[in-house]
């Protein structure tokens, strides 16, 4: 999730449009209820796991098209004040992909949001972010913990599945039909 603990020096509320027009200062930002949150660079394990899981999902979708997968896409989850989140990996079903190619932030939530934890992330922040995603319409939230080599799956019905064995299966078939993989495929 790689969030910088310090808030930006901007004290007034910022809109999603203003966030899109910010000059490139070498950092990435999310917008939480109109407040800019600077994202710190990711760790080696974080980047490796995002790429590995993205590869597994992309390979699956090449054989069974059903939507688009991407990394760090901005999703406008709320307005007035605006909230824009950029999950590490997101999936949007084909029927929801913008015909125009999607200029600007995606209006609404992805169908699937995957976050890979950073060492400084706190359990309360993770729970709050997962609840925010679900409340905004995300069907499935996956939280990967590289340090513990665990995966938590949060569903709209508020059930949570914890996976912790290398032989456990991550099953995302309720959002991406027929997708499942063993945890060892993610963490190898």
C-alpha cells in the first residue's frame, strides 16, 4: 500500500480534477476525502509480488477474456469531497471498461482491488481501506502480506477468508471466472 505517513502541505481540500493536473514532482498521490496523501516508493518484495500476481492474472485473461487488469489506476470512489484510490492491481469487467480508452480517473470502483502491504502499514489502516473499497462498490478486495506470506480476501457480504499455507488456493472466480492460484505461485 506504501503510504507516506505525512500529509501533503496543502491544507485546503483538493478535487480529483486538481489531482489530475498536479505537476509531476516524482511522487504519486492518492486523494482521501479531498486530502492529498503522498505514496512512498515500494519495497523490492512489494514490487516483485505485484508483478507476479499481475502476470498470473494477465495470463489467465489472455485465455479467458473478461475484463481489463491494470496497476495503480486512479479510481474516483467518492465526490464532495473527492476520494481517488490507486490499488496496486485492479480488475474491471469488460462491460464496464470505458469505450473512449478511459482518459482521466476511472469514475467508480474497480470490480477487484488488490493491495500488497508495505512494512509500515497498520492493521487498522488495512481494515479501513478494505471497508472503504467494499462500501464504494468493489466486489472483492485482496490484501497480500509479503512479510507473513499471507493473503486476506474480503467480499461484499463481509466474509473474510485468510490464506496462509503455500498450498492454499486464492480463488477469485466470483469476479474473474475460473481464476485461482496457489499461494506459492504468488510468493515464489
